C-alpha cells in the first residue's frame, strides 16, 4: 500500500522530468500541478506489476487538462511529446524496481 511519502517521491520525479509541450513551450507537470495526480493514478499499476505503455497511455488519456480558464479540456496524453512519454515509462520502470 502506497504511503503519502511514496506518492510524493514519485510525484517529485514526475514533476521534474515530464512536461507538456504547448506552442513549443515546456510546461513541467510540477508547475502545472499535475505531477501528484499522475503519481496517484500510476502507483497502483506499479504495485501490481501491470506497468505497460498501454496502461500508462490510458491513465494519461483519463487526466483532463483545462485550457483557456476551463473553456476547453484536453487529455494530458495529447499534450505530452512522445519523448516525455518514453521518459515517463523509463522513470516508472526504475521506480518500480525499488518497490
């Protein structure tokens, strides 16, 4: 079972390394206050060893990002460059090894 510290440690790694690309501007997930949400949603798949690219993509697809003061929403998955998704998978694989 994940502790708050476990989630925060994972969230910190995600927040510092993963960013959204908006008009060629890199918005890191900690700056967008999305790193903890991602960590909370991916942690269960790390615990039950069901980490896969498809599982992570599905999670990212289910995290809405409000734009324009909430006038529109885009799935986080659509805002992450492919390189960031691969970095996220690598980061999660490394983290899972330490569980």
